[in-house]
């Protein structure tokens, strides 16, 4: 459902001339302008300027755009949708244009549908804490393509595990061997125990917490604990 633009005529920014607003918007990606257009009448008006969409299409899709489309905005939107489809394909995915690879809105949509699409994000985005935190909330597997530093961020990894227990395999070795962190992780997803360190899979307290959350987690306990009849009895009752 679209939202009617708000009249912000008293705002010093949007009270600028259309020419000035168009110049300001020329520094923004088209995806951002489509969002701005929903905030006020001035940006909604600017978003209908064919000259902006022509320049944005030629900048973002240098070699793939129609040289003479009937509607430049529709041409841009169509190419963005095509790029999104190419990026999230399971078989032979393709990297989007660099302009989109560095665009948070576009990449979040891609990651939401295919966590591995994050590998096509710019290095800047893959090291952007706020972006990665949002990405792993959409798809835990996105953690695989986050920077090494963020794979060692306990908050980010925990959010990834909440979304998908298998995401723990992409956490840093330090976190997978961090007792306090693993206890919190298995409280969220018991089967995350599978990717804890060997030492912690032999920790009776951690295994009990994991089994409490997900009975199948007992299969990921150490062989020593699985062969301890007293422990197994305690874990399964």
C-alpha cells in the first residue's frame, strides 16, 4: 500500500527549487529516491523527472539498458528487478552493478531471499555493523559473508543463530569456544550445539540447555556424554 506524500513546504530543504532538489538527488541511487518520494510532495515531484531516471539508468546499467525506452523510470525499475533476480539465483547467480552492490535497500532484499547473496555486497557493506545486523535477522546464513570482525561480534552472531541455528558454523572460532556465548546460543536454538567447539560439546551444562530447547541436540553432544547413561537419563527426562 502506497503512502500519500506529506506536505513539508516549510522544511528548508524541500522548499528549494526543483532544479536544486534534482541536483541533490543526482547524488542518490534511484532506489533511495523512490523511498524519498513517499515522504513529501517535493521529492514525489522530483521523482517524476525523466532526466534523473535517464542519468541513473545510464550510470547504473551502463551496458544493459535500452538506449531509447518509452519511460526511463520504468526501465530503471525493470533492470533493478532483473538484477535482484540474477543476484538471488541459486544456480549461477550474478553480481549486481556496483551501484546496487553498495545499496543497503537492494542488498537487504537480496539477502532476505538468499543469504549467500551477501557475497555480492560491497566490502564496505559487509563490514557495516548496522547493515549486517539487519541482514542476519533476515537470513542467518548471511553471516557467512560478513567480515571476519563481525563474525566475531556476539550480538550479530546470536541474531543469526536465532534466525537459523546453522549460522553458528560461520562464527569465529573464539565465539564457538566461548562458554557463556554458547549457553546463550543453545538457549535460543538447541541444535546450534552442532557447531560449538569440541570442548563445549562435552560440557554437561551446555548440552542440557541445548536438549531442553531441542531434544535432537543430544546427537551433537560428545561421544563421552552420549555414552554416559546417567547423563542421558537426566537429559531426556
